[in-house]
């Protein structure tokens, strides 16, 4: 009888440990655990197409995460996506001519914003806008353009 009780306690411990591990995995995958407002400043950038970019997507520079996407909006006058990025305070020396591109980690990975430093000696500050941007490359659009070009070449060579 006592042996059965010990087994039940160990099963309970393993069930609780498994649930805790699943919770930690869910927090890691969703990026909620790493999203905290440790101070910083906001920058905006306009893109004609943001692809699969989401709020809390990383903002990186030279492979180092320097911030996260805080908000994504739409400008009804210019028909562009307006992305607000929260940059960590320790990276407050980004030149004014910094450029922003929407990149993909891996072939089918998540989208993120990659910043490329410029050469100016004055720096971006809270509320500034990054003017030099490159929108996301959409795989479906590239395939469509390739097929159209192939069709035009085949038509041109048959004449």
C-alpha cells in the first residue's frame, strides 16, 4: 500500500514538471517572456509591403537584436504600412541615415527588421523616422515575375 502511494507521488511530480516544461516552451516560442519594456526609444519606418512581419518581431543590427516591433499600422494617405520599433536604450547611437529592411530568417522562417548603419554623425532619437527602407520580398511575387519573364522569352524566341 505504501509503495503504491510513493508511485502516485512520483507520477504527480512528473506531470507537474511536464506541464511546467510545456509552459516554458510556449513562452519561449511566443516571445512573450523576452518582451519587456526596459526603456528605450521609438523609431518608425514606412514599407510598401511588410510580408509576414508581426508585432514583437525582432529588430536586429549585425545579427544582434537591438529592439522589437512595437506596433504596425496603415497610412490611408500613402497606402503604406507604418512600423513602430522599440529600440533598446543601450543602442541610442544609430546614425540618421540608417536603413531598414524586412528580412526572413532562413527560407521559411519568421520575418524581422534588419537595420544597416549609415555614415552620418548625428543620431536618431525618440520619434524619428527611418527614411531608407526596403520592403519584404514576397516569394509568390518573385515566382510570378519569373514565370511571366519565361513566357515572354519563349514567345520571343518562337517568332
